[in-house]
């Protein structure tokens, strides 16, 4: 065997290994399969639900919205039926499907979930769907503003060659930004209007950041227990978060100019360089922001006994910042009224509150925005009374989930169904669907074509707004208020939750006002296991 170790043999083996490595490195990769959407039969109208493959819970809630919509549409289309047998296929590669059908009308309105993955991105699906002989009527997406910007840009680029009537509509669910980076050059500093990236074809079912800011500021100045007693208002922004930047801009525009204790003085702005961090501990920049805020609060504490703090971050940065603030200066923290947009959800402060919002660590009066009613019993919400950790507690988790997403999805489904089959005639194409959808109205909690209703969308496709005392307030906008229970210097493991809606006054009174959704006692929740108590 000594011949194996001869220099010439070893050199040959080394050369062979080098050649093999080079071949492997330079060998062209196997062609990656592109997504292939299903073909659509004649008489079937397709709407695409384009979400991440990791979003089965959101799809489950959407399917629940389809079923609820079928029940609510009976007065408009008697016999309309929801079909959900294919909504949860066993094979992960199968395309989930839910649909609505009308007896005697022919045809179906089908919703397909096409899944975004690390391999199949938004642009791949847009290309595949728009190259198909029959593109979908509409695409539901935009669960955040970045996704919406990307999807709108892809549809604008790849749909440019299609006839106007064939270009799908884009229906946004949770994309709230007013202005975004241009899709073709995401690194530039300037912004463009999100609704003009795919102009004339985009409809936003949620409210924008500016509308949220106006709604919440209008609410604060109608609730004397929450109204700031002196200027300035303090704002916290994360520089690396486009949502935070746009939301702060919305709040800035909404600050009152000539209200007692309002925005006559310039707001105090605290900018945080990075939102990257863990669950509880603030990052270095957030800790510096807390110190900066406390310095400002100390300077104004002689005249400011109830300051307002606008925190425009995502859930985790907001929680870290406020927790550090409460630990550093608990007395200052309890004076603050904390205000934010929709990044905090009802589930954060109710269903998951013991982990995500422990009130004794976050002892703030909190005001945040909901696009729809989060406690709608008809949509599946029920008060939670089971002991914490019990089997009933685990089984009741779905019932204690906020209903905002089901109601938003339900409005999308009901609006599409009525626009598609208006006056008993199916629309011919996406162009006709756009015209019909632009005329959809909202009256109370029902979308449709009620002559007494108000237009759901403005000319640009945003949610239409009402004006009260010069302040824009979205029709159907909801505000949630969380108030901790305090006895002396002690913060108890309890809090009250109230939900408010902007709507017409009751009993024939003219005008509109903020009205409580949960009439009677507030929803009182406990943070102290094992037994949770709620208002009767």
C-alpha cells in the first residue's frame, strides 16, 4: 500500500479533488420551479388571498369570515351558500379554497390561498397570475405596508401590458401607511403615496395612519379623563421603522392647534435609532430614549400633571420602552396617558395579556386604535370566565380572540359578493368590478348599496372619512382604552377595558359622537391566576 503515499499519487488525488470542487461550484443550479396557479373554469370568478405560508391562523379567520358573510347576505341573496370543504386540505402542496355560490344564478365566487414562501415571492405569484389566460378579479393582500408596496409595484409593472379591464384589483387589509418608499428604488429617502403605486385599482379596507391619528386625537379631546392638561405632547419614534415614521407624521398632523392644553406648543419628539431587541429588555437606544423622555417630563412636571405620550412602535419595541420607563420612574409612568396606533392589538391586552401586557409592569392608561369592533359577539367574541390554565381556559382561547380581523375580512367578502352580483348580473371583468366596488356604501355595520349609506371609499380608494369640528374621523373607527386599577400607590392586577366607536348619535340626535360598544360596566380583567373575573 506504500504506493498510495507516493508524491505523484497524492498530487493526482489532490488535483482530482480540486477539479471536483470546481465542477460542483460552477455547475448551474437546477432550474427552480415557478408557482403554478390553478386554471379557472368558465363561470367561476376567482379572488386570490396572497399571504405567507406561515399564516394558517389568518386563513382560518378568513374562512370564518366567508361563512359569516354567507349568513349575513341571506337578505340580499336568499340561498347564498359558503363552501369550505377544500379550505383545509391535508396535503400542504394543495391550494386551500373557499367559495360562495348563488342558487339559480350560475357561477361561483372562489377564494384561493396562494402562499408566499422564501422561494415563491410576491413578484413570482404576480407574474404567474397575470400571465394566466384568465387573471383573477382581485388580489387580497397587504397585511403590512411593506408587503402592500411590493405587491402594488409588481401588479403595476407586470399588469401594464394587460387590457385595463383584465388588470386585477388590489384589496389591502392592514397596510396603513400613507406614504412609502418607491417600489422600484426602496433605498431612496423620498416617499410616494401608497394608493398611487397601483393607481385606480387599489382599495384600502383598513384606515390609514393619518386617519388613525386624527381619530385618536379627536377621542382624547372628548374624554376629559384622558385629555392632556398641558403642552407639550411627547412623541417617540423608531427611525428604522417606516410604519413608525408614517404614524408619527399622522399624529403630528392631527395635533390640535388651539385646544386648551393641546398642541399650541411644539411637541417633544424622541427618536430612537433601532427597534431591534428582545422581548423585555430595552436596547441601548431605547434606554437612551427613556432617559431623554424623563428629562423632558421633569422639566414640565410643575404644569403637566397628565401628559400624553404617543409611542409609534411595533408591539415589542413599545413594550420594551414602556417597561423600562415604568421601572425607571414608576411615579412618572402612572401620570402618563399612552397613545399608539394599531400595532398593539386587542389580543395583546386581553387574550394574551398575562404574557404580552402584564399590567403591573406596564401601569399605563393606554389608548389605541382598532379598525373594527374587537368585541363583536356575533363574530365570535365571548367574555372569558374560565380559571387560568384550566381545560376550559384553553378551549375558550378562540372565543376570547378579538374579532377585528374577522369583521374586516367579512366586509371584504360581503363587498366583493355584492359588487360581483349586483342586481343579479355577474360583473364581466375586473374593470366592471372596480366601478361597482367604488360605489359600495356603509350603513351601520353593513356594506352594500343602501341609498342611505355613506360611501366606503374615497376617490383614491382609501376609507372615506367624516369631519367633526374640523377633525377627520373615520366612519366605523374604533378606539380601545385600557385603565389599570390603582389604590393609593399600589397598582392592582386588574384593568378595565372599554371599546368606543365613532357613529351617529342615538335617539335621533343630530351629528355623531364617540359611543361605548360595551355598554354597562367596563370589561374588567384580571392578571392574577388562577381565577379570572369579568364584568357580568
